[in-house]
């Protein structure tokens, strides 16, 4: 009887441990980039800026982190003013965010065409999660490109932090 109870406890621990690891792998993970809009940018004209991204894996030296996942989709995209931090993102009329991989291929992952003038210093974009983006996050040189239209001219340079969260399944 003791062996049976002990065996059941061990099985429960193993199953729970595997489920925990799988849920961690399957949860969302972020990539971030700082995009800088120059002060001399024209208003009411489509402009573009790009930057390299960094991820949790890259920060901690795990260069193979993306090989453990598949079926990667965009879960959320948020822009935050980073310099100055209190800058209203109502400076934008519209914003589109693209992922650019090492070969130069790109895919639009989020956009917002109706940015309110008094939106505040953060902005959640409407995501496009209709496709998998596995091919874009593989490798070590992922970039983010932002297309935007400014509402008015800027008095000084503005930096925006883009945070793209992905959801994925474990690659078995």
C-alpha cells in the first residue's frame, strides 16, 4: 500500500512538473525595441523608423530559446513614451508596426489608424494575429520597423519603446 501511494505521489509530481514547464514555454514572451523619432520629422507625411529588438532570452544569453517553440503568434503590442517619459503619444495620427527578419522580409503585426490626440504616454495597438511569425523571430537579428504619421511637428526628438508579446506552443 505504501508503494502504491508513493508511486501515485511521484507520478503526480512528474505530471505537474511537466505541465508547469509546458505552461511556461507556452506563455507569452516579449521582444522590445526603442524607436527614435527625429525632431525634424515632417507632420502629415508617412515616415519610417527601425530598430533592433531584444528579448528575454537574448538578455540572459540563451541564443537558442526560439528553437523550443512553434506556432508563434502576436499576442499584444504596446508603445510607451520612453524619452521624454511623459510625452503624449497623441503626436501620432497613425502607426503601423512591422517585424523584419535577417533576410529583410517583413510582416505587419500591429497598427492603429485612429490615435486620439490626448491618448497619454502609452498606446495599445490593434494586432494582426492571423498568421504565424515563427520565421521572423528565429535568428538573432530581429528588427522592428514603424511607419507613422505625425499630427504636428516635434519640438525635440522623441523615443518610443515598442513591446511585442508573442504566444507560442512548445516544439515537441
